[in-house]
C-alpha cells in the first residue's frame, strides 16, 4: 500500500485555504485608467478622472483607486465626494468615502455620486469620437 506524503496534503490544503484568504485580504484592482474621462450632470460642474486624480469645481482634486465587487466596478476616492444641496460637487474629509459606482462595462459611461436625498448619475462626455 502506497501512502501519500504528509507534505503533499499540507500543500493542497494551503492552496485551497491560502489562495482565497489572499484574494480576500488583497482584492484585485482594475487599471487606474479604467474610469478615465470627463463626466457631466446638469446639476453641477463636470468631474474629470485621470490616472488616479479626480478634479472638479475650482481646481479641487482628490486621489482615487478603481476597484470592483459583486455589484459593479467603482471609484473609491481618498475622502467622501458627493453632491451638496443638489448644486455642487464637494469633498468632505470628515466622512468616510463612498463607492462611486461605474457602469458595468469595459469602458464605463456613467458614474454615480451620492447626496443627502438622491443619487446623481454623471454621464461620460464624448470627445474626439470616443
């Protein structure tokens, strides 16, 4: 009778336990340019996302990463970004950041920003045939 070496079984267990734990601890990120573009909504000034920097209003800038979950891809800014009074995009550093949902496509056409009363959908501005 041939007996399986214990280190082989330990290796198999490590793969089936270790890999999911690694993915949970370090979830994959989308390329930072996945959300690049200018997004507009009639409520307020346009939002420009480019290489991890979100710019809007009077030269307000905040960094972000692009990630995804079971719902859709999203932009995660380094501080809360939302709509103030239905009229302006604002940064609020005293509030935890919210996910800014992107359309679930290879090239997102919309981004959603929260406010106290609603969610505002900003649509990508088409430039140079893109």
